C-alpha cells in the first residue's frame, strides 16, 4: 500500500474522536487480573468512580483470598462499592448499565436484588441506559477513577467472566452466584493514565446526560498520571504512548451517527504491510471482511491471522451468528489466493472431553508492530453502527519502545493458546519475517494438549454474507427510527406543556378513562343492563356453535392484520368456550392467523419489508426460503418477535408453508395448553374456590418455573455445557 496515505495523517475525523500523546497503558489478560487492578485503583479513589457497561452484577466476585482450612474469602462488587462509599464521605460512585432487551432477562440480575443496601446509599448513583434505538444496546465497557486512570476493553463487571489466564479445566472458583460452574473465559482489558482519561470522563458525562436527562455533578478534571495498579501481572506495558479514541454511536433522536470504529478498522486493514492479527468474539462485519479479502488477493499483501471462539455462543447464536460467520470465513478462504490466511480457535483436549469450549470474548487487533487496538467493539455489523462502542488504538509507528511492546504481546497472545513458552516463541518470531510458518510448526499440532485448531465451517449453500445481514443489523431500521421519533415527540410535547412525560401519559390515560366511562354510561341506559348489553354484543354471536366456527377464525384473521398478540386471542378464546371447544377454536384460529399473515407476506411482504428494512432485503427474502424446521420451532417456543411479524417474514422469505405451519403448531402447543389451563383454573377459582383449581394453578406455576430454569441453562450465552 502507498505509505504516503498514512503516516502521521493516519488518524482523521472519520476514524477517531481524539488523538492524545503522552499516555501510559497496561494490558491485563483475563478478568482475574483486571478485577484485581480495578480493586486496587478504586481503593485509592478520593472523589469519583464512573462505571459504564453492557452488564453489571453486584454479586460479581472480584477477588478470592485463600484461607488455610477455610473457604476462600470473596470480595463481591456490590459490597466493595458500598464499603468505599461508607469509608470516604467525599466519594461519589456512578453506575450506568444497559437497559437490556427482554431476551436477556434470564441472564441478568433480578430486579429485587437491586434493593440491597449498596444501591440505597445516597452517594451510589445507579441508572439503566435506554438512550439508544429499540433493538440496540449500550455496549461500551469502561471505568474511570478520579480522572487519573481508566479501564477499557471487552470485560464487564458481571458474573461468568472471572477466569485466570491459565484457564484450567477444573477451576473451583469459576462458578456463578448459583454455584453452577461455567467454561473458560478469555478477554483483555487495558488500563490507561494520562490525557486520554479526560475523553472517558467526557464520554461518560455525555452518556449519563443522554440516559438520565441530568448532568453528572462534580465532574473531575483529568488528574495526574499514576502508577500501574497491578504491576506484577501485566501482559504488556506501553509508555509515552500516542492513543486514539474511536466510537460507534447510532443515530438517536438529536444525536448524530458515529461510525469511527468501522472506519478505523478499514484504515488498519489498508495500512498493514506484514501482518493483521485479530482476536475477537465474532467475525461477521461485511465491510471489514471485504477489506480483508482485498488484501488477501494482493500478491505482496499481509498475513491475516484470526482467533475466534469455537462456538458463536449459545444454541440460538450458533443458528444465527454462526451462519453469518461461516459465510464470512468461506469468503475469506475463497479469496486467499496466496495462502496467507489462518483462522483458528483455541483447542484444549481436557475441555474437549467435557464439551466446554473456551469463550473467546476479546476485541483486539494488531497491525504489523505499528498499531494495537482494543475496546468493546466486536467484528460484527452491530458494533460498526448499531450499538454504542468505544475503542482505543495505540500508535507506535514512530516509537521503538512501543513497537517492541506490540511484538512482545504478539508472542504472548499466541503462546496463551498453545504449550510453547512465551519467551521461546518470542525468540522464534524474532528470527522470521513471517508468522504463519512459525504457528504451523509450533502452535497447531493436534498431538499437543493445547493448540490452535483450524476453524471448521458448515456449508451454507448459495447464501451470501450480505443476504443474511438482517440477522446482524448495522443500523436502526426505518421502523425503529419512527418509533424512537414518536417517543422523542412525546417528550418534546411534555416539555412544551411544562409537564413531565409521566404526567402527560397520566393525562392521556384519564382522557381515555373518561371516554370509556361515557361508553359504559351508554350501556347503563340499555334496558338489558350493562352486562346484558355487553353479552349481546360480544358473547351471544358466539353462543351458537355454527356461528362461532365462522366468527372465531375471522377474529384471528383480524388479529393477523392488526398485529393483535396471539396469546391475547388464546386467553379470550379460553374464557368464552369450554376447554374442548376452546382448543378446537384456537387450532382453527391459529391456522387462519398463520395462513393470512403468510399470504400477506407472500404477496405484499416484499414491499413492507423493503419500506421499513431497506431495499437490500429483496435478495435476503429470496434466499431465506430454506428455513430450518428446528429454527422455526425455536422461534415459536421462545418468540423473539410478534407472531404476526413472524408470519409475514415467513411468507416474504418463501419458507415452505406446510413446514412453517407444522413448526408453528408444534412450537405453540406447550404455551397454548398452559395458557388455556391457566385461564380455566383462574376462572374456576373465582367461580368456585376449591382445592382442585388451586392445585392446577400451583402445578402450572411449578412447570413454568422448571421451564425457565431449563431455558436458562440451555440457552445462556456464557454458561458451560456438559
């Protein structure tokens, strides 16, 4: 590549927010080291601690202190923060974490846990961040202490992250708060001190104000540089470093879109002369994959080495992000004209026997010995434009000390996943201009207990990477933006009226209640009485079985067109008819609902999806017709979208109708049975309270509890599977 295109002009407004010289940075390998550094830094805090994350769990174990003959003493995050606040009357602690989507409900800390003492302390300020598009997330993970030091990378202060850097098979401390063990977990976090810390203060202040509507009180000034809080357990040290700060921010209300990280990755790939080394949780970002393909086709291009987790995550992610990743890897291998590509996953024979693969959660990239980048951004489309992200990049192009630090860490990175000693591997790499032959000779032998294994992929047929990007959106859809603007408009209206949004909603509710009261007043004047009038309108037409057979499918058909929740229709049906007739009408109703929604998708779905999700969906919908039965079944058992939308998408994607219908009926059967029995038992309790209906309700509650427990274990993203 042309050197003149980069050099000192490498960073610009498109790929970075700020660039600050004169920083010191320390890299911590895995959560055990990072959490100890976090504890040491926070223990010195005098005025403020800022914590921003995708997840936060007060029962996170930060450190274990072994005691002879006794259980190890655990330092829990919530208790630690409470101790700091009580000990120092001048300390304020701010915690900002993602207001997560319902899909993650089973993995997050229960709301009742937030009533604990640590959260009630007046100088611990906790807020859930929902200032982003509906389906996006707050994915930044950083901590700032007193304006002197910041930590950033891929690690949240939450459960199922703690692990030591040896990742032993039987780790007695690698357990969640329920005592359930989980598999090895690998990630990095960077600690920084210097001018760049001021950017973290500004970023947190902006996020806090956007999420709460209130400014952060007592913002600290960037303080003096401090020493490494964990000097004895650091994977790399960078001195007097030039560090660039890049962000991803989706367009939201008045905030403009920022895609600095996507542009940064493209710039890094284009700059590379010798090697591009990536360790990341995902590899699905089509723009970055395209840039890598261009470099692989060059005769004198760089080596590309990528380390990924063996599995994309839980069962659902394997069926979604796993498919995207297979397509991305296939494209890269198809473009590897000169055999300069290696894609690995860490293999350990001990873990393989227990079927507990290591979760590689890192988000790092090394380019030659010139750049080292780390942050919260995955190499997926979401991190390029949809979720909020932050990334730090150390520029060592004119810095011999930090170039050596990058080379030393490169050896550490590879030795971490194989049995070769880091010092030996460092010496071997220094003698060779190429990395891949060294890895092939020393780090990939299946005879070793631990090695880098070639990443296997499954054939996805004629699908293309861009055709499946609807599984990994790069930016909010027009539908999401419209909903966000509606919410923003309601807030503006509340401000114009001089009332809070809650008061505005309360006022609208009162107006609605008055309207309903007028309607009810009309029924009171009916000679048949209000109940008789309602029965005449709603129930009498359904009293005749022949008429009900015609009317109920029409009601379910209307539900398909008006996006009425299917479960609501099922509950209403169970309330009106006897159990046997209810199941019959529900069966016919669901078939009608599915058929009409599917037919609408078949005829007009392309227009609807292209209008709200973009024109590229035309090719997507043509190619998703091979919908797998088990995938459809899962979506019906655990609905991740409204039923009417699923029907519409199935028709638009030309999924075979009878396959879709069969999976729908089978997937909805357990929930339908439980809804009908629950509704009948509830009605029986109100009609004739007795032991039988109460026992039935209790049984349904127990069954529901065990289903939730099973699904938590089966589909949790980070829990080890035996």
